């Protein structure tokens, strides 16, 4: 069933979204030659997706753990050059761009090195490990006139594009409340990643990993389960909150820091020495076009019911976006005389009120049809990372800005940093635009 075709007789009109056309995916200019810096879990996922991308080609990979050099080649299915020191690629004229999939605390260093070498940058979310890191990255990218794209791939999804179209059409009405959740219920989803048996100071370049963090002796758990520790990670804020904030930005057009944020939660299940909560929820106030928009985000690593879900509550309709669908449900607004408010009046008063309402609302010759809910579905096998890569590589060749540029990525990351600030300081976090910093 193509776009525009609906299931006849269905209670909810259902449409299958069309993937980008072949023409839209064609290479603009030559293929962009990129190197992958960081080939762990996400890095290898990106390399697998990159095999499907026609607009770019991987010409090398770097990682601090030597065994991942083989993993990178297997993921990309090519015998690409590999190294433990990504800087060896930056002087090459055969490299146009870098894809950064390192732990969060190294994003700033690698981005600054790449920009200084004249390379464009695709950097996995969260863009920054701190507000200060993000500000420095923005200044470097803009000063160097480089293309930068943050790696929240759903921003390029055709599902989010459809949600944005509906949102911007005004069919939802005024929106002052957004709820988003993304839950997981497995050790892997809670960052208890495997530690390979060959992990040692001979196979891991611990000094480079630890260079922008408090100096510690080699610790394989910190290297392979880095998301557990504040020295390298931003916890649930950086892992999942930033995905949801990026999605909200893409759908609504918001692109700013929150006014304030208040977090609650706790470390309830994983008593393994981690430094972040396994349940976190945050209430944000964002400045909207019609007043404040309250955004409520919550993540649970002990339950995954209704995993990955956004709800936009408008005065005219509710828009719900999940991992592979969106549904627009018109609000049931009162169609007749509202008698409830008159129940404390006399019968004579109620009759006068009803007569006045009927005079102001003459009955139509043909009663209007009940508003119909609509659902849009992603096609089977759709891969938003491929579209995100294509958008980035197209921008590298055309020098046109991407949607999820350095400003977008910085603002989304600020939201996750404010969530963590509020949680750990047990206070409301406020954004100070004059000093570009978080205040308690």
C-alpha cells in the first residue's frame, strides 16, 4: 500500500510511508571518503549501515582496542586500513570527513582535531560531555566553516518528517504538553556490556582513553562499560534523553536550551557500582510560540512497556509517535449544549441557556462526520541511519547545512546535561543564557 492509499473500511485510516526515491539517494558530486573513529557497539552499527549508503565510502577506522580493528573490517565487510591513533588519518587528503563514535568524553577532542585538519564531522549523540565542551565544539565548527552533524539518526527519518508536516500544519492545535519515554529491560540495555577476555593494557590504549578524564589505573570495566561512569558518559540523559529531545526538536521546530529542568529518579536495581540512576524522569519548560511547552521525559531500565513513545497533546488533536508509526487522533470536543455547567441553575435558567445556544448554533443540514484518526507506518526494513548518512554526505558535497547541525546538537545535549545537574544537585536546573551555563 503506497503513500496516500488507505485501508478501506478500517476504523483508523492507515498509510504506509514511502521510502526516499532512488533519485533522492543518488550521489551529489563524488562519494564522500570518511574514516570511522571508534568502532565499538555503535561504531560497528554505523559501519554496517554505511554499507548501504551510496553517497559515502569508508576508507579507514580507528579504535583504542586492537581487536576492534578486526571488528570494524567485519562490520564494513572490507579490508580497510585500521589504527589505534585516529590522528594518522587526519593529514590525509584522501579523507573528507570523520564519523565519531567514541565515548562521550572524547567527542570534543576528536571534533576539534578533525576541524583543525579541515575535515567535516558526523558525531554520535550526545554531541558533548558537558556544556563547556559543546560550546567549544560549536565555536570550532563554525570558525572552521565545517559541516557538522550530530548522530541522532531519527531526525532524518521519514516518520519524523511526516510528524513535522502534521505538527506544522496546525492540525494538532496549540501544544503545551509533550510526554516522551524510552525504556529498556535487559542488562545490555542497562549498559552491562561484555568485557572481552583479551582486554589488557597490551590490547587497550588506556592512556589515550583516560586523557580527558581524571587519571586512573587501567580498568577494563571502565573502558568497555563506560556509560556507567560520569567521567566518560552522561548516563540516561546522554544515551536516551538526547534522542527524545532531538526528536521533539525535529517534529516541533524547537531548537533552544530549556528554560528550566527538574529531575527525579534513583538507582533501584543495578547495584553494580554505576554512578547514574537506572530510572530518571525530568520535567522541562521550553519556550514555545504560544507560551511555555512542558516536556516530560522518563526512562526506565527495569521495564520496557510502551518502549520509545512520544505524545504531543494539542488543543485539536493528539499525535503519538512510536518507533515505527505515528497516529493522529482528533480531540473529541463538545458538539452540543453543555448541560453540566447549568446543573446548579433553575429549570427556567437552563431553558434560557439552551435556547440561546441553539440560536447561536443552528443544526447543519447534514451532520458532520466524526473525525477520523490516521496512522502512518514505516515500510518494513526502513533504516533511518542510512538516510542520516545520506543527508550528511550530501551536505559535505553541497556545503549546505544539515538539520541536526552543531547548534541543534548542542541544544539537545544541554537538555540532558540539565537533567543530570538537577538529579545530582537535587534542585531545579535553570539555563542562564547570558553566561551560557546551568545554574542551580
